[in-house]
């Protein structure tokens, strides 16, 4: 599984990515709107990578490691996930998500990677509707989802505040 865009390579996670994953998930700025505290032990990051690898096998899809072509570095993750645990009353639907190290913010990478994952989901996997959610105060993520064509169809409450629920139908994907 490999998706190539202008600036990025999206590919399956490997256990060797745990150091970069730890850099990402231990960063309080990255985790500000995620609803779980930053991780404090690299073993947690290795465990997350193992869970994602299991999802590739069980569900045929899971978040993808994002490599910046220019630097060759793993800069975050992006992509689709099958929601096997209920969120906002939805279960067994495909969800779009992304997360990057701050030094790579503001370069258009979230949008570029999301667009490629949506293209794969709608055209290769033939998914009818892709969902997403973001904390109401996460201005960047809410902006990106709207720019991708997502429609806000609901709100739900999490322990850390209000989240917005979005959906995008294949027929509305440009
Ligand atoms: C949210 C996040 C993924 C954005 O990544 P990014 O690569 O910087 O986003 P992009 O460069 O693709 O930005 C796309 C658009 O969103 C806008 N945007 C990005 N961050 C923004 C912010 N904090 N506030 C307002 N607008 C923002 C950009 O200006 C750009 O707008 P434009 O195309 O209309 O000019 C990144 O900040 C991040 O990893 N945050 C921590 C994890 C997270 O919150 N993930 C989402 C959980 S729902």
C-alpha cells in the first residue's frame, strides 16, 4: 500500500517508525485537541503502531505513515480508519484523520494527504460516505475538512469539549 502525492509518500507504518511516532504523540501542541493526554513512553507508540498494523490486516485499511519526499522523514500520519468503536452513534464507518509534527504544519500537507486518501477511499475502495470529526476549537482541522468538501452534520460532547461531526459523500467529492 503506497500513495504518492506531489510532496508526500503515504505508506504502511513499520515498527521502526516508533521513535517518530513518539515524537508526535508526546508533543502537547499536537495532542491539544485529541482528547487523550500526550504519551510518555515510547513503548506506547510501538503499541499504537502494532494496533494500526493489525487494522491493515483486519480491515484492509488504517492510518498511513506520511513521509516528506524532500527530507525523507516520517512527519506524521494521515488516512482512513474503520471505526470499530462507536463515535457519535456511528460504528463500522470510515473515518478520515491526520496528525503532523508542528515543524511541518502550514505547508499544505494535511490537505494534500487527506485529498489523496479520500481519492483512494472513494475510487479504489468504492466507499459511499467518509466521515470525520474534530474538536470545535481545532480551527485548522475544521477549516481543512470544509475545504475538502465535508459537511458538518452534527455535534457531540466529549470530556474535553464539543466536537463537530462531518460527512462527505462520494458524489460530492471533487
Ligand atoms: C490540524 C493539522 C493537521 C493541520 O495540518 P497542516 O498541514 O498545517 O494543514 P494545511 O497546511 O494542509 O492547511 C490547510 C488549510 O488549513 C488552514 N489552517 C491550518 N492550520 C490552521 C489553524 N491552526 N488555524 C486556521 N487555519 C489553519 C491553512 O491556512 C490552510 O488554509 P488555506 O488552504 O485556505 O490557505 C495540524 O495542525 C496538526 O497536525 N495538528 C495536531 C493534530 C490535530 O489536531 N489533528 C486533527 C485532529 S481532528
